[in-house]
């Protein structure tokens, strides 16, 4: 148990005096909270439909587990939301049939915000008096007006914060790297823990890809998808809970970074460790540039024609060694191509049929030019849905300098044995990848030159079909990296 003074204890006292009206923030280092994470099970890529003729029903849905309000100091609901149909506004949540609470929208999305495709993860502050000891439920609604109002929700999670001084909770600290330390392309992260710990999730604060969807590139990077933490550094689920962080695609930083760990016990009580601060990169001649998109269009869905965004390259493309285009998508199976300055780079990733995916095609940086660049995704014809490109658009990463040791080479030196957890086969025009595990995982298909040709995060048993035409002929390794730190690899030859 921590005995340091906690800021929210003082804020709670001010709230009693009417001096604090709203507190809205993500969990911060030093916080203690329990998460009641509810995964959606719906007919829209696993999501609930909210609004319109196919609405999930509008009734109450129960959060898992009983809520303990003893020593609680605040609460919030975290919502995994996709805009889906343009014109849909007014998403609200009600807890235990109390007053409807509006769900906030990111400031970075231009007005009218409902005209921009987005997948966001907002927190909604919930008054403690809306909660009850034991079982708690929620319901969702949108404004019923419009051509077809519909948001999609992949999960809805109740987070109850506690005074760290008055509750027993897991504790710990990151022991490596140390404050003001330097990091290379491979970082060993170690932690000390106390308590009945089942999992440790590692986060970094710094500049990075904005898969959080709020247009903020410098923040604590992570979010939840289908109730599982994703787009963080890594998680470990077995003692001593250390991980290795591959920073080959983490951008150069203008300010020192921070590291933090979410230490989770068997009751889903979470302790956010104090941050390790002052961290900087020392990667020799190797560097990574994050090119942020701008001039991002509204209604970016491929059925509405060819659209794109601009991005600036500040480095010298002649010294670039690898490039990667990164975006969040819905129904990515309708992506026919991506072009940078007129050069095709492919769509990357699997065919996401009416569901959310992240697309990360790698490309030869020879198509880049110093200064302004143009990325476009061709329109697709027909009466189908089309691929959505979610806010903030397509982000581009560029590596410069001496190339790090290829992942393929490391696998060849220390091979992992294929197992029943991973099965890879070629079925007609697709590569079939069957995953048989519990919990979170990352799948990568790696070329013989060490470049990642495909990447996808998921959870639980999965049967993935990846279009074969995304790959040039050759030998590939399919790597399954499991959240508990285990790894499974299988080779495949594509013709």
C-alpha cells in the first residue's frame, strides 16, 4: 500500500466545496483503480450498433464483476467508439438508469466532427452517486435524427479509482531502465512487484503513432480494443514480468520520454507505477521520423472516390532505408491500393471484412521527396461499404541511417518451435493463420530481409485470412508473439 499523498484525495475534498466541477483525465502514475471491462458482442464486426433500425436494443448491459465503492474517490466509463455513419451525433451513456452523460469528442477533429471517420476511446466522468455497491449496468443512445444514425461500440469499461492510502493494492516499480537513462533499438524493461500480480502492462509517454484517434501524438500510448489493452509497449503475464521493447519504429523524440507500468492483480485492481523519467534514445546513426498527416478529408471512405492526405518529410530521402504507412481502418478488404507520390505501395495487413483493423504496409522510401508528399487511396466502385480511413489519417514512418539487425536474422539464430498454438497454410488466394491461445497476441509476417510485411494484434482463438497478393513471392516467417512473452514461428513459401 502506498502512503504518499494522492492528488485526487485533495480534489475530492474541493469537490465537496463546489470548487471542482469536472475532473476528466486518463489514469496517471500513482493511481489505483479497478477495471470492469465489458467486451461488446454484436453483429457489426463484434461491435454493438447504437442508433437506427439495427440498434442493439437500448437496454441495460451489466459491467462484469461487483463494484466495491469502499474508499472510492472517482469513476469513469471508457468507451471504444467508431463513428460509422456520418451525421450521427449525441452519443450518451447512462449508468444504472441515471442521467444521460454526453460522450466527449477530440478537439483535433475538425467541425463538423460527425463528418470525419474516427475510432476513439474517450473517458466519461461518472458521479460516484450514480454507482451502487455490487452489480452495475449501463446503456447507450445517440440522437435519433438523420439519414441513418449509428455509432459502433466495441467495448464499455467502468473504472473506479480508490484512495491509495486506504486500500491494499499491488505495488512495484520499474527498475530498468533507470531515470535519465539512454535506450537503443532493443530495450530490456525490468520491474519489481509485490502482491498477487497476474499481469504487467508497459506504457511509454512520448511521440508516437496516434492509434488512440484523438490527434495527440505525444501522450501515454495505449488503448483498449474488445476489452484488451493494445498499442502499448508490451505485456507480461508471468514472473519476473520483464519484457524487451523493440524501438525500431518508435520516432525520434524532441523531449525526454517516460515509462510506466500498469501492475494488475487477480481482482483487476491496477496500480500505475511512478514514471521513470528523462529517458532518451541513443541509436547511433539510426533514426526514425514520424510524418504527421494534414489536409485530411472528411467522409474518407473509398466508395466516395479517391481521397488522400499530405505529409512532410524533413529528412533526406536519399539516406532513408525503410518506410511504413500506418492508419486505422474499417472494412479494409475494400482497399485496392495506396499510392505515395503516384507510386503504389499496397494496402498491407489482412482483409478486414466489416470490422476494425490497423494497416501498416512497408514501402521502399525511394518514392519519397524532401518536403511535401502526397498519399492517396484510390476509390472503389460498386455498392459495397468501402474502406474507412479513421482520424487522424495515414501516418508515415521513415527510417534513416544504418539498418538495425533484421528480426528475421534474430529468429534464425534463436528459432522458436512451431506448436499447436499456430497453424499456417495457403488456401487459394489467401494465407490462413489459425491462432489457438487465450489472451492477447501480435501476428507478424516477416520477409527474408527482415522487413515486416504484415502485422495484426488480436485476442483469443482466431482464424485469419490474409490476401496473398499483398506479398511478393518468396520465403516468409509467421511469428505469433503472445502477451505472456512466449513466441511461436512457422515458415511459409508464397508463389
